[in-house]
C-alpha cells in the first residue's frame, strides 16, 4: 500500500500549471499556508521516528488536517486559541506569523517530554505557547469547549466592565475539535450554551472549528451528521470549507473570523478534512478500513492541493514544491536527531512543581458588633465583602441571583452588585464550571455555585481534566483560579434523597492541586472563604464545600443556646492546613469535619456526663489533607477516634487514619463512618448515616 509520504513525493513533481486556472489567488498567503502544512506533516513523521528510537512518547498526528493552518495564518497572534490535538498546522502557521523560528523545536521538545519544552516543561504533549496565545488543552473529549465559551463570555464581561485582559478588546477565541467529539455531552452542552448566550444578546466571540475527518478512532461518523448538527445551532453563523480547496478555505476562514470579530457572536467553521497515519502510532487502520478507502483519501491531501494552486498561479513548479517538502523533511529530522538526549524531569518535586500550594497567611479577624450569624449568613456576608473589595470577583450559578440561592446564601448580592457580577446561569454544571474556567483566564476571580454536591458528578472532569490540570500542563504559565462553592453533605431533614443528601467527596480529594475546604461553624466560614479567595487570586482551584444541614442551625446542645452562631469577624483568614481545636479534654480526641464537628461536640457533651473529657479537632481542610498537623494535634492522646460523615469506603477517614499510622501515633485509633450506601429519602437515612449515638459508643469502646 502506498503511504501518504510516498504519494506526495510521487505526485508533487508531476504538477503542471492549468492554463484555465484562476491566477488571482493570494500567492503570498498560499506560500505561508503550504510552509506551515509541510512543517506539520514532517513533525508527524518525526513523532513516529522518535517513537521507534524509544525517545518519543506521543504519535497522534495532524496529517490530513493541515488545512487548519489557515486559521493560524488569518487569525491574530493575540487571539486566544484552545486547540484540538490535530491542530498542528494551525500551531505552525501562528508560530511563523509571530516571527518565531523555534516552532519545530518546540513541538519536538514536547514530543520527547524534554524539560526544555516551552509549554508543559516535559509533562505532556500539548499545543500551547504563551507568546502565541495558545492555551494548552488535552482536548480528548472536547472537554475544552465549555472553557472556550467561558472565555468568550469573560471577554465580553471585561469590555462592559472596563477591565483589562491579556487579549485585545476585539479578540476572537479559537476552539478546534473533531467531528466525533460533536456527539459528546460536553460539546453539546458548550454549543448549546453559546447559542443560549447569543439568544440573550450577550457577547461570546468564539469561533468553533470542527475538523471533520469523518471518523472517530475506528467509528465512522454518519454521513452528513456533524454538519446537520452544527448548522442548526440557533443564532450561530455556520460556514463550511473543504480542506483540499485552499482558495475557498482561505476565503471562508477569513470571513468566519471577520464575522465573529465584528459581531462578538459565536460562529462555526466546519472544516472538511481527511486523516492520514491512522488515529495514532498504535492504531492498525487496516483492521477497520480497506486499503482502497485509505488510499482514496490521498487525493484530498491538503498539502498537494495547496501546491497545485501555487503551480496553477505560476508561483512555483511541481519540482520546487517537492524541494520545499524535502527541505522541511531535512530540517525536521535534523531537529529530531538533535533533540535526543535532552534532559527530562527526573524527580518527583520537579514533576509536581506547578501543583505547589501558594502561600496564604492566617489573619485574626476583628470581632464586630451586631447580631450573631448562622453559617448561611456568615457566607453571604463574606461573599458581599469579597465582591466589594475585589472588582474582579464574580458570583454565578443556578438560582443564585434573582432568588438568592435555594437556601438564601446569596440573597441580596445581585441587587447590591448588579447582574453583570452576580448572575444566574443555565441549568448545566459543565457550563457553570466552563464559565469559571474561561472567566478566570480573562482575569476574573469566579465564585461559581454548584447547587448540590450530587450535581457536580456529571461535570467533575471540568475540575479534574481542565481546571486543576492547566497549571500542570503549562508549567504554571497559565492558571485559572476559582472558588467553587458546593452545597453538599447530608443530614437535611424533611428534604433529601441521594441527590440532595450526598456525602461523596472522594473525587474532589483525588484531584492533584485542588484545594478542598469545609466550613463547619459560622465562626470559621469567613476565614476559610477568604483563604480560598486569596488562593484563587494566585491561580489555585478551590472547592468550598458547605454543609447544607448546618446552614441555618443556631443551637448546639439546647434550644436557644446560640452556640452554632458567631459574631462577625471582619477580615479573618484561616490558612490552609490550620485545624480548629475545640475543648481541652485529654481522655480522647475526636478528629472530624463538617456535620461531624457538630455531632462530635454533642457527643463530647454526652461523654462528659460519663466522666470522659474529649477534645474535638475540626479538619477544615480536606485537600490537601494536613497530615503533619493532624499527627501533631493527636500527639499525647491515648485514644483517637476519627469521625467521618462520608462513606466508609473512599471516605475522608481513611486518609486521616493513614496519616496517623504513618506518623506512628502510639495510641489506639478507631474510625466511625457512614455506610457504603446511597442515602434514602426520609427517616431511613438514619440507618446509613453516621449518628451521634454511634460516635459515643465508638468512643466508649475505644476507651474500654
């Protein structure tokens, strides 16, 4: 079977000028287009060669998709771009347009995981470069589309609010993805959100570029389906271009960019491509496509198509086109040979450096006069203070603005700060988090709300795969700080079930670099929220998990005692890892968090009635878990009971017990937790959730 390389080498020198061809083509643009396409193609070949040498670690290529170079050629270098993994031509064209001569080397460094890779520092093969406004994306399942929508929205916000961003006021967000990804819920949600914003008359200047090669790994896209889906998006302009028609490609690409730039509304460019070299180096394409089908695509090679138009225009001969092709082969292969042996990341600290937690110091707050506040009131007041003090702060989510939240936590904020800084979103958690991802890139500090913890799970990859990974894959050069407020955990009375009483936080504790705080008491809520906000201002992704059942609690032991309220503590900051310690009893220490703090303090009172003095330690910070401080806090206690309201398997308590064991705690250690069960509706929930009596019994057993 003739390879695509053999086909190009055979066909290029045979090209002859067509006397009847249009000679009015933009020759200079076509020359730059051809150069970028050829560079991208030979980098794909080099990736395969490097793998055979044991030096390359990535072989998903752009071969057949090089028509996307038109976007790099015609967009501005200052247009932020979030790219599909087959957008090599675009990267090459933009690098050349920026006047850089390191485009080939940068990709080779990325392919070989070289520490000198200018984007990821050797952590992953990504298309990205700060000097090119290309924000690195792993883009496996169109997970970057919600961020693109959020960034477009953020650019619009910045224009209206008069805020500076890293990009010009007329910037267009480029977002490329594959035809198979059009079917993924993430893409569908993002495209729907873009249409929704257009319907509402909000700016969202995003050009979505579907690179349609009509196959997803081995599964063919139904003929006409991607176009039918993309063309029907309400309010979004649709243009189609053939990758093997370079003149039409340049025209449609230029028009699409101009339209989005002028209208500040999203658009779609549906780019027809082909795919050469299979899905990746490990893909045996002949197993699912016939030899005839594979070779039939060769006639649609965008490189040959561009060369043909240049020959028709009299700008070069077929032999000269081949010379350009072979000269680039030599350049790229020389670079590939030279890159072998470059240093790679060789230590755990070096790999994890972008995940390091910024420094935030504790600040004691000034206790203010006035009525004591519940947890909900304390959070509301702190959000108001942050909005007042920091003009870049945004609060948004489902029902947070007009209604003020399901539990009234954001009540009054929209009226005070306006609908551009406190606003309701559509009902889609992926879009909510994507809005945070994009507005953070635009210079805002977003505080999105996920209405219930259970609702996070269908969108958690926006935190895992996009939010927390950005600093890692960009070696800290790009960050998207945010504070995701989540109403969660269990123990609601009269309203519940597994959607509104969810005690699963394992996925949040498993995300590298993510900070997870849980305010238990209204006295702690402002300091924890302020610390998260400061971390977000430094680019950290934080989740602030609020115990629903404690939002409106006022009393702890007896009606009217007011022990679950607190006076205002203006300006307080509780640094990451700082524990809350309640009591001075030395018989046993209860280590807990969230609702567990409330229950443990009540259990400690019951133990005191039996002559047992207990201390309660509130973790406050669940990720990263403050292991050393936990060990220190438990030192000197002969008995440690870990009180964990989350599930026994995958619960927080596992990490606490592990920390104590690793820290060689000499005393007895026990753990109580909720059952490995979904939480049923009504009183049956008491059968699976950890209760106060269970805490008391476990403490007595541990001390027996």
